[in-house]
């Protein structure tokens, strides 16, 4: 089994070495390796403090009807401090600098790819780093929302509108222009690496159907819905796998 894993790492290193148009598509597993919790996970703290499942709290209707409870959960579970980019983030940023990686497409909202140095990052579900007034569209950073008491409101004179995180909530649609850009990048990719996702969240997971190349790589802890159609499946930590591949280049 160990020899088989080494063969897979060697093969991926060979593909990366020969490519100048890699696209990386990543999910929650990329961030959890930095210690950032998956909000879907059920833990003791969650049971003690919340009366609703996270998917309901992070819905547009809940945000609209119960904003106080929404922001309590949002601050507790999604605004995580002291989290640093891991080996996966750093390796992808390095490959971009080397002219191998064309873009990162991510379902994560934490901004860790940019902190690691990646320049072209398509954030399909938005970012906790950006917030805006729903009335006048003034911009606010994450610290503003973190410091606010209760529901954050705009501080511009005469406004007072609610400040909404620039994240895509359940019941909200993804940015169609961003989806189109992601689809075109995947369609034209020479090498498509998908990591840290079970490919269960749509419509984002459906983007891989646009890929026309011959080298679809899946890296994840456990099986995904698309394993059968991949040219290479590696079961393991995305950070360890990409780090090991980079060491072989």
C-alpha cells in the first residue's frame, strides 16, 4: 500500500512538472488542515449554545428573520482567529509564482489562499474578510463585524443599514459571472487537481464536468462522488500530498 501511494505521488509530480496550466479546485478539507473547524461538524459547544442546525442558521431566511442569532453563530463559528495557511496553501502559491498554476477555485471563505500568496483566487462562496452595508453598499472589514454588538449596522451618517457578510448563504445563488469564469478555467486546464472536498455541494461540484483534459486528480481523505472518473485518486491529507509532490519537483 505504501509503495502504491509513493507511485501515485511520483506520477502527480511528473504531471505537475510538465504542466503550465494547472487549476486547483478546493473544499473545506483544505482549511480544516489549518485547524479551522468545519461549521457542519457537530460538537459539544454547538449543542450547548444553538437551537438550530448550522445549515438553517446560515440560510438567507434565518439571516433575515433572526439576525441576532445569525451573527452570534457567525462570530463564534466562522470568524476564527490564529489560523495560518498550511502546506497546501503555500505549495499552490509557490506553483503560481513558478507559472505552473493558473488559478485556485475555492469553496472556502477564509482568505487563507491569499494570505499564503496566491493572486488569482476565485471564491465561489465569498469571503468573511468582506462585508457591506445592504443600504448604501459601504465596505466593512472583518474586524468591524467582529467588534460590533449584536447586528452590525452601517456607521455612515443617516444610513444605519445592516452590514452583511459577503458570503453566499443557503437559499442564495452563486455569482453567475464567477461561475462562468471558473467553468472556463476548468474547461481549458491542462491538469485539474481537486482537493479537500467530497464533491457533494452543488452547483460548485458540477464545475468539474466542464473539464476536457486527460488528467483529473482527486486528493481527499476518504472517497468522493467522482473517484470512478478520475485518472488518479490519492487518499490522504491535501497538505501532506501537495508538500510531498512539491518536494519531488
